C-alpha cells in the first residue's frame, strides 16, 4: 500500500496540462461495444478506472489496444454477449454502462451490481425505469447480479425525476438501436452527456438535444467505426484551480474548455481570485486575501458535487465562516473527520456543512475515503503547516492521472512512498 507525503507551504506556480475527462471516457469506452467496427478513442486519461474498463472490455471479448499513451483502439466485432461470468471482482460505478450497451446490441445483459465511491445510496432506479420504458425486463438475483433483457426495444418518452448523469447516458445507449424515437426529459446536461452523444453520432447514431434537458434519439439500424477525442477533464482542472487558490498560487491550466469551468471560475472570482482566459487555457492567480463564500452543489451548470470536497478544504483554509450544501448525493461529507484531524472546524448536519475557517490547517496522518476526498486531502496537505501523510491513495489513482508529478511540476513538495 503506498501513500503520499506532502510538505505544505508552497505557493503553486507554473503550468499544468489537463487530461481527458474521466467520466466521459468511462462512458465512451464501453459505448464502442455498440458498434461492430473498430473505434479509435483519443485523449483517454491514464487512470485506474480506465484500466478496469479495459479489463471488462477484454473479458467480454473485445480487442483493446493502446496505440500510444492516450489513444485506445477498440475492436468489438467478436463480442457475442455480456454475461456475469465475464466480470472479475474489480468493479466501478461506471460498469453500469454495460447495461445500456448490452441491451442496445444484444437485447440481453447480465452484470454484477456496480461499485464505485461510497457517497450515499447511489441508486439506479432511473436506469431501470428507463430500460423498462423501452420494453426491457429486469431481473435481480440475490444482491450481486442484475440482468436486463428484451424481445425488442421500442422508443418511448422517459421523464427522469432527477437529472441523473448515469441514467441519461445509459438510456441514450440502449435507445440508439431502439425502434422509433426515444425522448429523455429532465435529462442531465453535464459536458460528458454531450461528449458521449457526439461520439455516438460520430458512429452514425441520431441523437439531438444533448446538453439541454430534452434529448431525442431516433433509432438507427447500424453504427460504424470512427475516431473520436475525449473532452478535457473539468473536474481535474477544477481541482488544480482550487489548489492554486488554497496555496495563494499563480498557475496556468492548459488544454481545457473554459466554458465547462464557469461554475468554478465564478465562485473563485467571487472569493477574490483573479482568472484570465486565453483560448484553451486559464491563468488562475492570487492577488488579495480571499473571502469565504457559500456553495450549493447542483447538476451542471451548477457547482459540481465532485469539487465540493476540494472547495471545503479551500474554505477551511480561509478566515471566516461559510456553508456548503450538498444537494446531489446524500452522504458526501465522510471526509470531514479526516479534515478535522488537520484542524478544520466543520459541523455537518445532514446535507449541510458549516465551516469556521481559522486561516490555517496543520499536517496530520489522514485517509483518503474516496476519489474526490483524496484529492481534497492533497490540497489540504499543500496548504497545511508541517507534513501530511495520506493513506489509501489507490482511491486517488482511480481518477487522477499522474497527480504527484503534475503537482511537483507546480512546485509542490509531494512524494509517493511505496
Ligand atoms: C456521475 C459521476 C460522478 C458525479 C455524478 C454527479 C460517473 C462515472 N460518475 O455519477 O462523478 O459525482 O455523476 O455529477 O460519471 N440517483 C437515483 N436513482 C438513479 C440514479 C441516480 O436516485 O437511478 C441519485 C443518486 O443516488 C444521486 C443522484 O441521483 O444521489 C445523482 O446521481 P447520478 O447523476 O446518476 O450520478 P452517478 O451516475 O452515480
């Protein structure tokens, strides 16, 4: 088990290049199974969750080859079925996309229940409701196995009670080959919904409206191979932006789509950070003492729940009070106990955290409870007086590529101890 040792107190300076968006890659990679020709996917991030998907795709019979560090070729012509015996115990939340592609291509799919970060119930009733509306039958075997099947899928109108990212993408995947038109209302609008729809359309699907709350999918009979590049990771970019603010730094975030970062840019500017936009990069720099702000996480274009924890670290490092309301997940404050070990003063009541910033944090030995909590603790370590040890960093490797090198290039004193 490796861990990170961080010596705090350095103001970050320099340039960081942002990789491909984890959550988009984790939808696009399995989507390639819908097509019997080769697909080439560029700008794939070098993260552990992608490795898990490579394994899942290989196990179901696809040929997956890395043409270079970030380019993946997927040939799924030999895939005949998606069934339980093909899955290894390694599992991630996004393995639920195998349902949509399995139903779409084979009209039948059996998988284990999805894994992923423990941040609340993370139900999938909207996925099931959507598949059922298209004509699929769901069967659950014990608490480990779930199966979907259909004679044929027929387009329908599906209203989501909450704009779920996973359900929106999964219904799109299943509906690509359904007869007639499927309409998803109250669809999620996150950039990776648009990216996945663009990939499917590049293969010949007929999807309109991705990025708005109504998506229309006209079923097609065939998809063809294509080359497609994944969008940059707005959550990785946002993590470095918040780290720059917390360390009073001055950094360039390169290779991004600034529009996707507007919810973070707006909050940082409200706090007093300076942000300048240059095409596909942002300069984020500290000029004057930052003011605390209140945050409410919301589906895109609201403030992303995946940056709630790094934001809590930034707010804890300032002088003054602030409130964070988590409206997307039920229990996403399980990192607070670790932050308290570093001197943070935070009260949590249900979905609300009250932060009394004291202007500093102190180094401690802490555990990364999940992916984003782990990234938040790195920022806490960069700000803290003294040395911070972060354990269980495998959670961080699931979703951040090369994170210690990227921070080291910005001047951070961080090392991985194996
Ligand atoms: C995805 C992202 C995750 C991000 C989240 C919200 C991936 C692999 N993960 O997760 O990083 O934090 O979007 O932006 O892309 N819900 C239900 N029933 C359902 C589906 C969801 O009640 O059928 C609830 C969930 O429990 C949660 C909320 O809706 O409280 C949001 O979930 P959803 O948008 O589906 O997130 P994920 O797909 O799990």
